[in-house]
C-alpha cells in the first residue's frame, strides 16, 4: 500500500520520495512496535485522508494544495538505507523517511551529507538523544551524527526530559534548545524566527513523534507529557520546509500503543502539510 499523497509511479519525475524503514533493532524502549509504523501510517492515510462519494474517492488535501510530485519507494531494510537514500539524493529528490526507531536517522543523515556536506539539523524530540557513553542506538543519534552536521546551524525543539550527560553535551557543544515552555513564553512566531535564523541552506529535519504531547500523539515508544502541540509542530515544519530542506524523517510512531490510530493519522497529515510546503 502507498501513502495516499503519492501521485506518480515514476521516481525520476518526482520531487519527493517517501521511504518506509520498518526496523526497531536499535531501540531500547520497553514499548515495542515502531517497525509497524510505515505500514500503519500508509494504511491510515488511505482510509482517513480520503473521502468517498459513491464510487469516487477524493483526497483531503492541505489548504495550500499539493503541487509537487510524490513517489512512494515502499519499505526498505536497515541495510539498504545507504543505497536507497544515496539514490534518491543523487537524483536531487527530497527523501521523507518513516521509521522505525530513531537510530535510523543517523544512517540517513550520513547519506544525505555525502551530497550536501554538513547539514543544519532541526531535531524535534522530547529527548535530546545526546547520550555519548553508549553509541549506535536511538538515544545517541545527536552524538552519532556530529561528524555529518554543522552544529553551529543546528537546533533542538521540544526537549523536556534530558539525562544528566545529555545536559552536559548540550552545554559542551552549545546547542540551542527550544522547550515547550519556551514556545509558551516567546510565542510561535518568535520561535519560527529563531529556527529560521539558525539554519543554513542544507537543512535536514528529524521529527520524533514524541516531541508532540501524548494527548495528540499517544502512540510513541517513549511518551513524555508536557509536549508540543500538533499545530505548533506542523506550523514550524511548514516554515522550515518552505525555506528549503534536503530531507526529513518521522520516527518512533508506535501503533501498538496508539489510541484509535490517532498518532498514525497525525503523521500522515504532517506528511501532507510538509509536501504542500515543499
Ligand atoms: Mn528520539
């Protein structure tokens, strides 16, 4: 099954390529099941983001419409990430990857940076994923990508539950952090400005769905209360994408723990809003 926003069968004429990576082998979470997300998000997108009129099916578009060509690459194994992302990026397409556990992002960023050099990383997450005492798992992504990003133009958004060593690493590398409380204090427009002023022209966006409050996104592997609002995240993503991105991913949706597929539906809607802003 393809994501409902796919509108071409030809990768060469596409602008955006959706890739599913159903792997959670580098997660340490107690709640398992993120490997089911690529399939579930596609399924829910086809059911909930379309409307039936008799025998006709129409798509519920974002308000600004979709003008870009979207190709659904299907699912790949973790071992195929480099091949697939290299191929997509070499054709100058924008990969939108659906995980899986967050460690997948490390491999994607490595590939994207091969073409564009050090990337400005906008990292939406409840957790900094900046553990440096353990490597190569979903909690060390930010540490593991340091050699592929430009730390001076990177930023974290939604952070609210760091470990001690992560606070130390954030200070050590001087990474700006926008917490949910910062957005309440400064407003969404100031937040948007802060992010857009920070990033460069080769921007990569990683969205851990747990950045969003569990009220909107209960189906994640490590939920944390007091998170970002769904509209705040969609608004900020659209602004960043309008400025220009080289790739984006949506990780850590965990359908097993979802409530009525709310999180998968939100992920599908977010994908549509991102596509409409590209
Ligand atoms: Mn994460």
